[in-house]
C-alpha cells in the first residue's frame, strides 16, 4: 500500500465521520419535529388557540422554522426549534385546560350558590 498521501486518507476518514454524524442527527431531528407537530395539533384540538393564542402562534411559528431547518438539513436548528415548539404547544394546552377547569369550577360554584338559596327559602317556608 502506498502511503505517500496520508493527508488524503485522513481527509477521507474525517469526511466519512462527518457524513455519519450528519445522518445520525437527522433521525432525532425528524422525530423531534414529528413530536412537536403532534403537540401542536393536540394543543389546537384542546382549544389552545382560543385560550392561549400567543403561545399557539409561537408554537406554530417555531414548528415552521423547525421544518424549514429540517429541509435545509440543519438538523441541530431543526431539533432546537422543534423542542421549543413542543414546549410552547404544551404550555398552550395547559393554559386551555386550566381555563376550562376554571370555567367549570365557576359554574359549579354558581350551582352551589343557587342550591343554598333554594334550601334557605325552603327552610323559611316551613
């Protein structure tokens, strides 16, 4: 074997490692984008846009950036944006759930108040 150009062999080995590293980053980034897409859809179906519009807008914007970065093969940025989008979507979902729970609690409190008034009226009529 002729080893007159060891730098060429080194460059080939380094290139092979770089290609391997890039392809190994693609799978997690793709998965992160898919998980974020599901989180945004879940928050949307939980009325996140109604109860937390800023968080939903942020989640959708970051998801779009993640998809753009994935298409540009910038897997690190795609993963980062996807994780941020997922966090924003989860926050929107939580805010929507909280708002709905507060609404139900307020309704129950009003129902309890009405029942107490009715009980008091029934007691005074006896």
